[in-house]
C-alpha cells in the first residue's frame, strides 16, 4: 500500500458519514411501511421503481454536497441570503409540514418495534425519546455522527430478513423487473408517489448540506463526499428492495394485508419463523430511531441557519435555540404517538405521497441555487443533472394531477 493511497483512504474515511447517514435515515419508519405495503399489495412490481430511483436520489443529494462544500453554508441560510426571508419561509414551511408528519411515523415505528419484541410501547417510546434528547448534549459532531452510524448498522438486519423469506429469483426478475406495471390502478399510482416521496424527501436536502458544513468539509473533499453519497444511495435502495422482497415473498402470496411495518413483522413470523420477524423488527427500531434523530436535527439546523442562530453540534448548550427546537421536535412527536387509537397506516402512506408532491417546491430552490454562479461559481450544475431533476419534478407533478383527476373521470361510471 503506497503512501499516497493510504492518505487518500484515510481522508475518505474521515469524510465518510453525512451521505451514509442521510441515506439510511431515508429508509425510516414511513419508508419501511410504504415498502412493506408495496410488497404486500403488489408483490415484486415496485422493485423496478426502487432501482430507477437510485440515479435521481444521488443526483439530488450530490447537489447539496456541492453547495455545502463550496459555500460553507447550509441550505436555508443560502436561500435567505440570496433570495430573502419570504422565500426562506416558503421553503421552511414546506419542510416543516412534512417533517412533523414524518416524526410521528418514526415514533410509531418505535412503538411498533416494541410490540414485535413483546414489550410495552409507551415505556420504549419514552426511553427512545430520552436517548435522542441526551445525544444532542454531547457537544460534538463526531460523537453524534458515530451514534447515527451505529443506528445505520442496525438497519442492515432487513437484508437477512429478505433471505429468510426465501424469495424466488425468477419471480423477482419476471414479475418485478420485466413484468407489466398496473399503471391504471389508482392504489398503485398512490404507492408510486408514496415510494418517490419515501426515497427523496425534502428534509434530506437540508440535513446533508448542514452536516457537510458542520463537519467542516471543503471543496477539496467533494470527490470523497460524492463517493459517500453513492454508497449511501446504493445501500438505502438495497434495503428498500429487501423490504419489498420480504413482504412480497410472504404476505403477498398469502393475501395478507398489513396495518403498519410492525404488523408486517408480526405477520412474517408464522410464515417464515420468528428469526425473520425479529430481524425485521430490529431493522425497524434502528431505522425509526435514526429517522427521528435526523429529521429533528434537519429541522433545527434549517431554522437555525435561516434565522442566524448558533446551530453547530459542537456548540452544545451555547446553541440554545437550536437545542430547544430539536428537543421540541422529539418530545412533541413522541407525545402524539402515545395518544390511544391513532390510525397510522393510512397516515403514513399519505404522508409519503405528500412528501413526493411537495418535493418539486424544494427541488426548485435547490436547482436555482446550484445553477446560480453568484452562489456556487464554476461548480454550478451541468445539463444532465438539471434534466434528471426537472424530469423527476415532471413525473411527480403528472402523478399528482392524475390522482386528482382520475377519481373525477370515473365518478360517473
């Protein structure tokens, strides 16, 4: 091993983190529920979509990497500085609505994971909320990132759960990758929109750019940060595919409907054994914890940057308002989930679909910033990145219009 290679490897390992964390957090409780419902309702059909989404997922997040490393500023701060407070509020408002709903689904996932392990939900939710609150007081970006990466590792349990379901590779290829797609089915279109919203979420843009800045990455680190983002994109979509495979190979073939991700894990146990259910539940717990942590942090970072608060994880209690907003996100979401009788599966699917439908607003801000020479100089976007992002927006808008118009067209039939 030559000395230059060793230096490059060590620098890559030092840069590694923001891309992997944001991508694994992307596979959070709402995403798991959406993927599980996709497999349970339509078998392997939506695996193709998950693979296709790897490219736009990377393209979108790579733009945030460039913005963060070149400018040294978070996403919300750039919007306010270059386009004013009104536009910053529009961007923040869009993110806040989706984040509040997402946080509720994260703690619902924690409660569901407790049920899988035969534990009472309320104490586990409170314990998880307490742990997430303690983390913010570590006053170190490195320690917080290490906590997040540990939760990422737990999510890998979804992969052995997929193998334990004994899927048939032939059926995955023939029915999933090469089979016809039921595009005339309203429920299927809703799941397409939900899966897009589950894979590319508004808060991801705010989180990764802020994390890059807080970690102190610079323009010389862009290549390594891109590699970090590629690895995260591939792994998160592998997990989404694994979840679809698990429920398609078991629940779909037995015509079992699920009410949430925890229900999916419990339904798996009599079909493929307790080990598959437990590994699925462990993955759900890790994903929900990571999602709650990252979404809360993204919210606090965005508002802190937009309004000029101290908002570095290295500042600890000196970043008072930043810490208070983070704690409020965690505690309010945990309290909502403890309300008896909430119907969460329909909420989760619609939250992810809403994420997808508001995503074009956030992507428009991102595209404007990353194409503005006064913001990013010579590192501005190339044509392929613009085409992919605009194409993604067009697909989402078309889905939204179709889902709005289709019920009206069929009302008289």
